[in-house]
């Protein structure tokens, strides 16, 4: 009898199967991690968009200008106008927010304004902002009359 010390066909098949399993496991893990990184980046961009919009909007709310009288009350609006002519507008078609036709935020799923007159002369503005990972409803009480 001969003593064979080479690689058999069966051992090659086993090696190929093991390498295939290891590579496919690494591919699945890599794909999962990549998707998680993209989700986190998208959430981070949503937070930046929210911060950008709120910083501009609060600047107008805290000013002495006030809200224009021609804004409908107690209705869900996609735009709001201030007495100085500043307009915040949400475009659902392209999911952007504009301040006087200048884009200040993007990838926003929903933005709506509701203007309520609580007491005579006291107005509140409810802002509903929705983007990836962010769902905020904030009530503002403007200073200006």
C-alpha cells in the first residue's frame, strides 16, 4: 500500500464550502454595518435641518415684528407669513423648507403650522416638524403683535 500525503478532492470541497460560508457571513455583516452608518448620517442631517429651521424661525418669533394678519387661523398651513414680509414655506413635492425662497432645510417629511388665537390678542403657533428620526411638535408664543 501506498501512503498518500496529498490533498483529496473531498478536503478541497470542504475548504471551498468553509471559505464560502465565512465570506458570505462577512458580506452580510458588512452590508448591515453600512446600512446602519447611512441611517445615522441621515438622522444627523435631519437634526441639522431641524436646528437650521428652528434657529431661523425662533429669530422671527422672538422679534417684535409679529405674524401677518392674512394667515388663516386654526388651519394646518404649509407656509406662514410675518408682518415684515418673511415667509417660511414647506414644499412637500421636494421636501424642502424655504425662507423667502431660499432653501434652509431639506429632506423634511412634513412641516405644518397651526396659528391659534388663545385669548384676544394672544396667538400661539404650533409647528409640526417630521424628518428621519425626528418628530417634533412645538408651540411658540410670538412677541410681536
